[in-house]
């Protein structure tokens, strides 16, 4: 594999590859090869190969698949550090008129060809970074003693409010696609202590922004015997770990994307914290006169706050009225809850939402009533407070927004293999 060539310098190797791009002159052809694991340049020198091989190298078309045999050689000019001096080529399947050429294409065209666009160097880099974040996530939580638990996708209740639910049918009954596994993860935390999930979630949000997907993947840890502040400590440690892992293990990919890694180097715990109250004062001082106490913070507000710091920042203690029914009230104030949103730097917005959960049975029942939620559907959730209730907290990290931030790509549509957007269910 291309990613292992450093172990084979000076050796003859045979790799299965596609032609990503090509350049040639009279006596030499440069083949940009990709094998899935990486990209590498193959050099075909006219005088050093059979006539037939050179003829093939000059005529081979983009995305043709082949076996290439050659000798690995150091090449300090390439990001990989190696190139292949080609000896022979065996074509497997010729590709004619590949639609994505090295010229510029519009986004809609590329999105229509997402199944092919994934092969590009840039998309390859983003997917490798996504994979590294997932890998580091499992590593982090396993080391910290968390157990992976898988909540259901087909559900009968709505943790984050009913407006954004995807309806479906469960035989004769109504069902919803999960918008968060949290309520189930709370049950799991009471069984296993510290748990985390990683799975798809669905939001029928009519938002057409660079941060919103209809289907996205979330990592949701939940911890028994844990209060608000301890949860923030886990969050900052986790996010730092993921960023530092990507810096360490995705150097080529970050370079391919032209990411300014100096900004990522600074992402180390602890992260700054600012209360919602102080955030409002800050915004008003910055000239935002459109926000008053009780309003949700929009993307421009989050960006203005984030710009003030060089690390992600926690905005804590939002008004109770803005947040879901399950959040624990502040011990001294009824109008704010023990929650935090983590805002990424560089305008990437909220990447984590979390809170301490209500552990008092009577208060939870009251909140469910106030939110006019069906008590029946939440009976099992209320029982978690009837049998050995404990303070507990958790959070959800949006994978795609995190990938966008670490990769430095503008829009979340490039951070998931097949994005589901307001106007896109295909391919
Ligand atoms: O803030 P949210 O809605 O929180 C929850 O769902 C909690 N139940 C999580 C928990 O405490 N277990 O979503 C969490 C994160 C957001 O911070 C954001 O990163 C991401 O999920 N997210 C989205 N990502 C892409 N597209 C969307 N439409 C998203 N909505 C939320
Ligand atoms: Mg949120």
C-alpha cells in the first residue's frame, strides 16, 4: 500500500492503483497514482521501460485501474517523500470520460457526483481526518473507562423537542428517527457508570447553513455521579485529545488541505468558560444590539465570542427557556440551567452541547408537564429517578462540525461521505 512505501525503499513493489492525474513530455511520464491508502507519483522514463509500457503510460486515462510494478525511491519534493520508478503497468479496467477532470467544477456538479468526488485528494484527506477523529474517540473513552453503548435509532420519544423530528411508521404506530440517544444513554449510565455512544442522528431542520445536516453523527458520553463542572473537564480533555491525535496522525492530510495547524496546536485543555450572562454583556459591548436576555445566540454571535479566544470556549448557564426539559437548574437561580455549549474557534460554531440532567423525580415530572410532553412515553425515563437516582451529566459532540473545524473545510457537506441536506437525498 502507498501508505507503507517508506518500509520498501529500494525494493520492487506491485500496487493496485487508479490514475488520479497525469503529465507527460516526450521522454518522461508522471502518473499520479492513488490506491485508497494514499497518493504517490509514478515516474515512467522512456529509455528505461519497454516501448509498450511507455506508450501505455502516455495514453492511459484518468481513473483507469491497474497494477503498477516499480521501485520505491526517495523523493524529497513530494509530501509523501517517495515516488515509484515504474517498470510495468497492467491495466485492469479502462475509464473513459471520467466526469471530474482536474479543472474547476461547481459545487452542485461535484455533489451530484459525490460517489466519484470522494476519490479526489481533498475529499480523501477529509475522510482520513474523519476516521482519525473516530479512532481517537474510541481510544480516549476506552482509556477513560467508558463503555460503548448503542442507543436505538427507531424511537417513540423526542429528547430535543418535537419540531425537528423525522416521522416514520412502526407498523401501525408512529415512530421517529433518533435526534439524540441521550435519554437511553442516561439509562445506560445507571447500568454501566460511564458510557458513550457513536451513531447517526436525524433532524428535520429546514436550515440551509454550512453547519447543518439532516443526518449527522454524534458522540454522546453520559456519566453517573458527575456534575456540570466535571463534565466540562471531560469535554475539554476529549476535544484536546482528538485535535492532538489528528495533528500527530494526519500530517499529510492536513497539509493537503492547506490547514493552518498552528491554530490547532493551541487546542489544549483547559478551555475558557463564559456564562451566557457575560456573553450577552460582551456582545452588547461589541455593538450587537439585537440580542437581549433570553434570546438564543446565532452564528454571528457565537463567532464574535469565539474570535476573542484562541481555543474553543464554553458558553455556560443558558436561560432555562432556551433549553430542553431535562436540564438541571442552577442551584441558586431558577432562570438558568447547568449546561454548556462548546464553540469552536475560527467561526466553526457549536461543536458540543451538554448539561447536567435533572435527577429529582418530582422536578422532572413537573418539567415534562410544562413542556407538554406525553407522560406515558417518558415513563421509563422518569423511572431512572425513582430507583437510585444520582447526579449525572453528559454531552453530545457533532462529528461533522468537528471534522470541518479540524480539516479547515468551509461546509459540513464535505465532512460526511454522503451528505443528507435540505435539498439532497442523492447520491
Ligand atoms: O446541542 P445538541 O442538539 O444536543 C443534543 O442533542 C444533546 N441531547 C446531546 C447530549 O447532551 N447528549 O446537539 C449536539 C451537537 C451540536 O453541538 C452540534 O455539534 C451537532 O450535535 N449538531 C449538528 N451537526 C450537524 N447538523 C445538525 N443539524 C446538527 N445539530 C446538532
Ligand atoms: Mg445545541
